[in-house]
């Protein structure tokens, strides 16, 4: 993606997302300080990994390099009305080879939620994905719909196992667990369909009607379809899909759950959902929904690979008058181009090469 | 994008050749795959599939990172490395068991830590955790059968197909931990963008697997 500011793809998206969230009235949240390690210790179930980068601060207290923004935002929530916040921060999480600094943008909506607000958050997720690229998909689901079926027919151990297999779309694994737990064919087939079905939200909502076996499922289905209706008002052509296999994160998510994908990036670039459990855990009233965009993944997108170091590579000779070089550089920059002045052209990726001929700039095509 | 090549990673060796056989029967042929050569990538323009041969334990890595959309891999590797992928189909080939084996007359002395040699430390730890048995895992990369013979370990945890290797080394299979077989896996994101083509392939392959089961 070309952009006037000459930013890296992820930097450009970060800026655009901040603009987008501000347009819809989400206020920026800034985390300048370091949290005490205890905050993450106490809520480790709500973190993706319980390995946290810590250090001893000047006052002797154990503090942490934040692995997550949501915990701080929820901790700061004072329970007064609706809070709409957006952020763009670095988080520190363990990777394959030590801790990594990961750039994240996202938003949180905390207070008393309803389908309109959920629809608005989903709309912003769709718009975020569109900002990243036209080839995108937003998968949504409702954790309650799937777990209500699992809890009705299976004890807690089997229930956990089946949600795990569901998350891997492992139909053979689901059949095996159902057989072990003596689940009849009809219910087994519903789990299989939950694993294999995938499609546009409205088509899937129809299919889900036949899966309902108890009032909790009915309630979840209604919540999901109400939210989709609102979302459609915002985004009539949005590529919104339902994937019921996203159900393994029930400790964290309590209702709506969604993930966004961009063509060419092999992992989810966006992830979010309803996380009322965390508020409850911190002793606060209300609901919460939010999502994060993983900007670090965008660096791997194809466009970034043919990035150039500069527009013009200006080859400087010892015989050139420095005054002429400075003049040429200033002119090029004034035209909006980036210039790199070098004696040799080793390992520089440029669009056009140039040099001075008798003090006059000559650009080669 | 929907007419782009479907990239499929096959495990080098007998299992991969068998798996390719099933894929070919399901209509995803690419005759050049089986030619003797050092080439690693093969394309079939008609079917829009691209196969490549990789080390069996690397298949899941290629798929998880999206360099392959789909792949064929043993369930032992999936359980050991827990990659973030979809596990779409049991191909019913490459069948064997993950088992505990040891020398003749072995009895577990519960007053000592049990030394277990294996290529699969995670599966081993999970299994013995479930039994509440304290163990010392010795991670080896091959010739596991040697470990109890040289008293490097008390027992081994390894995949057992026919049991011949165990017998020839004077070892006995004591317990089966789980059944192992080859699985069709896919990248989670590719699956969504290529849902139609992937489910078509999966269903065609499922039918072939069923036919083969009837023949057996």
C-alpha cells in the first residue's frame, strides 16, 4: 500500500485505525505507567500466557511489562455509565525465542451492553479489516450456543474435551468423545455440523435454528441474530461469517466471540468478544466487549516485501560539488520523494537511480 | 484468489506416497509427484494443486504458518507439538500405537523415579501425569529401543507398528497409550478463504477412505 507518509504497512494501519475509532467516539486510552505484577498474577486466567516480563522498579516494587491492555482498562473502569475507549500500545509476550514487543490496536466498550452496541463494535471490527485489505472475513459465534449443548449432554470433563476438538474441527475426535460419553446420534450429528458448517451469517443463523435443544441455546441464538441484524444496518455487504467451532475460550469469553482474517496473512489479525467474566472477577457490575488488531502480523504481508528503501538513490562522486548535491536532494524532497545519497549502490532497494552530470541531476528510468 | 493453487504438504516417505495415492483416487492427481527425482515441488495445472515433500515432522509447521494450505501428518506429531491447525480427517493409514515398552520381566518400582526414553516428551509427560507417576523424561531423536538395553532408561514410549523392532531388541510392549494414524490438516485461515475447495477435497477423500476400509 502506498501512503503519503511513507510509513510501513503496520504503522499506516495503526494511524488509520486510530482515526476510525475516534470517528465513532472512542476515546484514546494511554498507558504510560507500568502495572504492578500482582494485577496480572491475580488475573492470570484472563491472559493468553502466564509468562510475564517483570522488573524491580525504583521503589522496590515488582512491576511488569504489560502483556495485555484490557486488564488495565477494566481495572480502571469506575462503573459509571458506558465507557468507549481505544488504544494503540505495545504489549510484551513470550514468542518462540524469548519475549517480544508486539504492537496492538484495539478498543473496549464497557458498561451496560445491548445488541446495538455489540453491532457497533462488530462494525468497527469489519471496518478495521477493510482498512487492512479488501480480502477479509469476519467470523463470529456465540460461546453460549455451543457450550449450552455441551453442558446439557456431557459432564464437565467431556464438555471441555468436545469444545477442544470442535476448535480443531476434528469430526473424528468429536465422534469418539460422543461414543465414549454415550451420546446418541442426533446430538453427535449436531456437534459434527457445528464443526463442519461455515458460511455467511444469515445462512448459518437458519441452520442454527435446527440445532437448538434448550432455552440457553435459544437465548444465545436470539442474541447473535439481533446483533447480526444491527451489524447489517451498518455493513450490508460486509463479509460476515459464522463459525461455531470457535468455542474453546469460554473462561475468557462469555457471549459473542469473533475473529478477523486478511487474505495473505496465515493467522487471525483481529480477535475479540464479550468478556463479562473479567468484570465479575474484578468485582464490577456490567458487561464488556472489545477486540484487538495484531499489527505485527501485517509486516509479513506481500506488499511489505517489495518495500523500497527510498524512491531515489543518488550516486555521489568525489568530483561532485557538495552544493549541487544538496540542491538536487532538496528539490527531490520538495517533490515528495525520499532520497538516499550513497557512493555505492550496495544493498539499497530503490525505485530510480540518479546521479549528477556536470552539476545537473539526471534520473535514470 | 479462488483459482489459486491449493498447496498441500506431503510427508516424505511411505506414508506420504500412500496419502498421495488416496488423494489421486479422490481426483487430485499430479502424476509427476511419484517420479524419481530430487524435485520437491510438483504442480498440476488442471486440478490447481501443488504438492511438496517435506520432512514428516515439519508438515504441521508448514501448515500452521500458511506456506501449505493443507497437509498430511501423523496424529503423533499433532499431539506432541499441538499446532494451531484444523484436523479435518482421519485417513486410516499409517496406523500404529503409541506404546510403553521395556525389557522382559520389567516391573515398575514405585519407590523410584521411572526413567522413560522417548521422541515424544510431551505425550509421555501427559500420560504419566494422568497416572500420577513421577518420571524422568529422556528425550532421544532415534534408536529409542537402545535406551533400556544400555540401561539409559527403564522403559520407552514410542510408536509401534508391527512390533518387530521391539522383538528383535528383546523388548516387550506393556501398555498402549493411544492409537495413531495419518490426518488431513489445514491452516485455519486458508480453510476459511478456500472453504468450498477444501470441503470438496475433504469429502472426496472421506469417500475414498471409506471405500478403502470396505476393501480391507
